[in-house]
C-alpha cells in the first residue's frame, strides 16, 4: 500500500515538473502558443489533482479533478473566444 | 504486490506520455503544431491515470469520480482543440474559411 501511495505521489511530482516547458512557452511564446501551453497545463493539473487525491486517500479531494475538468472546458472556450475577437 | 506493479507501470506510462507531450509543446514551431501535443496529455494520459486508480482502489467511489473527470476531458478536449485552432486561424487570417480563390467550386 505504501508503495502504491509513493507511486502516485512520485507521478504527481513528475507531472508537475513536466509543466515547466509549457510554462516557458507561456512566458516566451506568442499568444496562440501561450493558449496552447495553458491548455496543456490545465490538462496535466487535472491528473495531478487525481493522483494526489489517490495518494492521500482522501475521498473529498476526488471532486477537485472533476471540477477542474469542467472548468477547463468552459474557461478554455471563453479564453479562445476572447482571443479570437478582442485580444 | 502485482496490483502495485501494474499501478506503477500505468503511472510510468502516463508520466512518459506527459513528458513527451511537454517536450512537443516546447519544441514545435507554431501553435498549430504545438496543439497536436496537447491531445496525448488531455486524452491518453488521463486514461492511464484512471486505469491506475481503478487498479489500485478497485471499483469504488474514488475511481468512479476519476473516471468521471476522464469522461469530461475526453468529451471536452476535441471541442477545445477545435475552438483553439479556429481562434488562432481567425486571429491570423481574419476568417477560418480558406480564401475565395482557394475554395473548390
């Protein structure tokens, strides 16, 4: 059981490290590339939240990835629509 | 023990997919090419993570909620990618449709 918890925590940390390249793209790329980087980071964060919830064995934390996945859809659509029209 | 090994393999695969996708997002030239590398991180890796949670925890409420997040991402991902691609094209060319002279009759 401890090995499993360690695996989930390690995977969450590894995925967090994997968001650094997308952060670089957001900081240095053009607006279109920055939006792509934002969508990438949001997708990874959904997984990180699910992994941490499983690692800590807290049932209440499993609602966060579901919420973030739904907000990712709405927020992403609003953002790309704003980019298309006004930014 | 076998359950832990399977979980670790699935998690390792998910991390590898995310790592490859992040390198793709960093190294590709423009936003169109970068967007192709968001899909593995938004569809494949969440499926592997949901499988890992399912293997570790079994068919319980926690794995159900993880699968629900996966379903939302699987449905939302293609819509979001399409909208992003369309917005980038409209921003760059003024319209998402090809120019009049390039359209087929």
